[in-house]
C-alpha cells in the first residue's frame, strides 16, 4: 500500500500553490533521498515521524499525545499503530500546520480520540467555492474537450496523480470549484479553531500553537513543544538545508516572520520535509534570503537586467543545499521583481 503515499506526495503543496498562482515546481519531494518510515526521539518526550520526505512531530504525555500534521491517511494509519504499540496512550490533539492536502489529509484516523485543531482561516479554505467558479487559468489547457471540467481522462501531471483528492463529489470530473479548492477531499474540518496563540496543556506539558500567516499559507501555524530543549515545527516554509521555494522568499514580511521564529526559545527545528534541523538552520535560511536580497539590490543598482541578475547572482555558498538548481533562479528573479517594483 505504497500508492497512497505516492499520490499524496504528488498532490503536494506544489499543486495547491500553482492553483493559487504561485509558480512552483512539480512533485519534487519524490526526488529527494529521504525514504521509508521511521519514528525517532528529538528530545525529552518529543518525537518525529517520517514517511519519505514528510515529517510530522508529536509529544507524549501520561494523558495522551499531541500530534502536529497527519501527513495523509497512510502516514496517519501507520503512526496510530506505532503509537498504540510503543506508548499505549491515545492521540488527544491533532494540530494542522496549514490546510494543504499533503500535510493535513488523514486526521480522521485519529478522530475517535482526538480533537482536531486548525486556524480559523482553514475553514474558509476548505469551503467549496461557488459552482459557477471557472477552472483556474493554469489548468484550462487540460480541459481538452472545452466543457469547463477536467475529466479523469483529460487530467495531466499532478492533477492526474492526485485526481481523487480533488474530486470531492467523486463524479469523475473536476469542476472549476473542485480544481480551485485543491486536493482537500481528505482534510477533515477542525473542531477547534483559533486566530491567536493557543496553549495546550496535557499531562502537565505545554504545546504552543502559534498562527503566523505566510505567503505560502494564510492559515500557517507553527508549533512549539515545550519540553526541556524545546522543539519548533514549521511546515513548508523555513527549510533545513534546502533552498526555499518560489519567487517570494525575500519579501520583507516573510523575513520579519522568520525573525519572529528565530527569536523563540528552541533547539530542534522540524520543517515538515527533508532532514531534521536545529535553530541554526532557521538562522541559515534567513541569512540566505537576506543575502539574495542584498545581492539582487546591488545588481539592480549596477543596472543589470532581470536575466543578467538571475545568471550572475549564483549564491555559491549554498550550492550544496537541496533544490539549489531548481529554486535559486526563481528566488533571484522574484527578488528582482520585488526590489525593482516602483523604481
Ligand atoms: Zn503547503
């Protein structure tokens, strides 16, 4: 039963983001070297759980478990079995980092024992848009017969791979509304929402649920597990040894929010993908973004075009970061557009 994981990896945030008109690459997560399923201790009673490139995290207490991100039905089902076997206490809370289907699908697996917690904005994102919603511009080419819907036989690439996660009514065709909403069919609505920080106390231990809306997700939430050397979990945003995704990574508002995370008290950092990290990875991610912005600013001052800037701001110190080849040019071009706007 590896297939559902592959589908979830494919449907990923890249698909959701491209529907939301952020140009992001295809199913790159599948190309990384992180394979298999494992559970490991981070510190104290805080653990990570990996399925291939995806990483969730949880805290074990005498009264139950607080989990961030179900990651999909297969990860959630496997994890529930492992938690029963290893710890013998139920999952009491599932926290969504954001709505995207590859991170938030599968919480129903824990619904018999857990409250599901998500940002209030997630409810709006889960709502089906009006039936009159047209297909998103970037998907219209897939509507070969021009009937305004993408039939299963027409679907391509990630839409084809994740078709069943988009097809909310299961009728074998994606309406404009279904395509616009995204791959959210298996995302269970939260039964507890928030707009400001929530602290969960379970078994005498604290977990802080901190909403920080980002360019990637308006319902973005980070989680701090307070347990000895603390753990921060932030999804799809501040990456560990991996070049950040897309054209908007140097937006001043994004940098300010990363500084907000950097200022928190923690040692371990889990970014929902790839390798495990520490606070130093958060700082390195921030320094990269600042360095891109500085170099692009200099290039603009020197009169370089976007193309010249993209081809000369090589960020050579970061050549060993994952996705350097794919994302560095996007980061630089995006910074150029951002910094040259209004000049
Ligand atoms: Zn995402």
